[in-house]
């Protein structure tokens, strides 16, 4: 998987915010080469809306199927 610093919201990438941050590899403490974008309130709202819409189908699958 290639890191691109954008959010995956539904089936689309998004990078609306100007602000970025650097993540580190937890195994080594080394900073990752890619800067990541902060999420905007609108991006968070879209992600929550999609998650809420997907939840009934996810719940209906049952615990065994989700495990």
C-alpha cells in the first residue's frame, strides 16, 4: 500500500486541509516520508454520514461473519 497522506472517505480520497503532520513508524520511531493532511470538519462529517449509512448492513451480517 502506497502512503499518500490523504483520507479515504468512502471510495474517494480527500485532502481539503492545508495543515499537515508527520507520522512515525512505531517499530523504529523513524518519521514516514509522507506528510498527512489534517481532516476538516466537512471531511469528518462525510465520513460519519457514510459510516452511519453502512452500519445497518454491517450489523445485519452478525458477529461471526464480521470476525
